[in-house]
């Protein structure tokens, strides 16, 4: 165990799903000495072996119930569609006064799908670290992923405040900033900041993919920075994003409607040559960009790839892929 905590926050942390987020969290916990033991769980034998070879976990299991047994913190790090089955399987293995959390991007769905399986003696605190890249798998993880990023916790009403503080301390310990938020409010905010941008990226890249072969090849050949960013975002795990859109459909559809109205307004301004309207809109968007930069949320890069540091890509909202 490394790091500066002589008395770790947790004895045994269980990570169910050890792709990008799970493996990054395991690395960070071990680096900062936040737990005496990190236990992993993955369906695929190759993923389990990789987690051991990379030193992400101390032990790894195929059975979620076996992995969760005896842990004082269990974190679900799989796509949202896997939550109900996992929650049901581990329910009887969760120790008294342990904490059950997750890293999913839609919190009302987590409360709906996991909550019914949480025993009364377990503290249920859904969470969401807003960090990631488009890469996946245990090899993609790195301990610095959460540094200076937000980790949002959405504890249901009546959750033990001491348990919330323990989990908050863990996220602060891996370098994140912690915000406590209502689950419904979280889903509305993330629909705008994360879910809609991904939907737009998928759409733009899909439009390019449907071009005739020659034109499509030129689009790839002459890709400018904006299109390159869209292709990177659109490379995110399709199963995970399918789950996000289906589980946050109301908030996504609401913000998508507002986006469509704005697109129509811009379309009208372009058609009628209303330059002042376009310039005014673009000035407002520049101001928002400055706010993102001032909030230190403008970029995220893998420190193992230092050549990307000067052109850091936008932060991805990324949980682990299904193969983990």
C-alpha cells in the first residue's frame, strides 16, 4: 500500500467492473493508501488477469457476491443496464454498515434499479465522477484521472451523514472535488453538459459516415480539429451510451428540444443573412467557454501521453464498458 494515509479510510474496497473508471479508481486508491485491500470483479478472465498484472487490484473475482463479501465499500463500475442483476446478486453479501455506491451517469435510474435491493443496514450513496476518456478496458486506466474533476454524490433523503462524509473523503483523496446534489437535478444538468454533446457527436459522425465513399474519404483526410473531437467523443462505448440515453430519456429529450429550437434560429439567421444575430450568439458562447476554462474543466489527458497535454481534449463522461 502506498500513499500518505497510515490509517486508511476503508479496509476493503470492492470494484465491480474494472474498465477505465474502475481500474483508474483502483490505481488511485492504492496510490494514496485509501484502503488496505482493493478487490475487483469482472466477467471476463482476460480482464481479471489484466487487473492483477497491472496491479489495479489485490484480488479479483468473477462472482460479484464473492467480491462484495466483507467489503466496507462496494462501487458499481459497469454500464447501467447491468446494475439490477448485480445489485440483486450482491444484496445478501453486503456487510452491515458498509457503503454501496456507483459511478453511473444517470442517478435517478440507479436509485430506481439498485435501491430496492439494498438492505436496511447498508448505506446507499449513488455517485458520479465526471471524468474519463474515450478509451476502455483496465489498461486504459490511470491514477490521475480524477484529479481536479468533480465527483457528484446523490444520497437519498435520510442517508447517514457520516457515511456520506467517508465516501466524500475517498473521492477527495483521489484528487476530486465533491458536490452533493439531488438525483433529479444531476440528471438534468448532465443531460446538457454531457449527454447532449455525445448525442450530437454521434449524429455528426454518423452523417459523415453516410456520405458517398469518395466524399467520406476526403472528410477523414481533411478532418479539422472540431471534427476530430467529434470522432473521438463518438468512439465512446456504444452500450454504455445506449443505457444513458434510455435511462435519462426525459431530461435528454427536453434539452434536445431546446437545442433543436436554437438550431432552427441559427438556420433562419444564415438563410436571411442576419450576421448580427450570428455574431451575438457566437459572442455569448465564447463567454461560456471562458467560464469553463476558469473552472479548470477545459481539458483532460492521459499523463502517459504527454504530447497531448498542450491540446487536451474535452473531458469525457465515461463509465466502464460491458466487457469488464
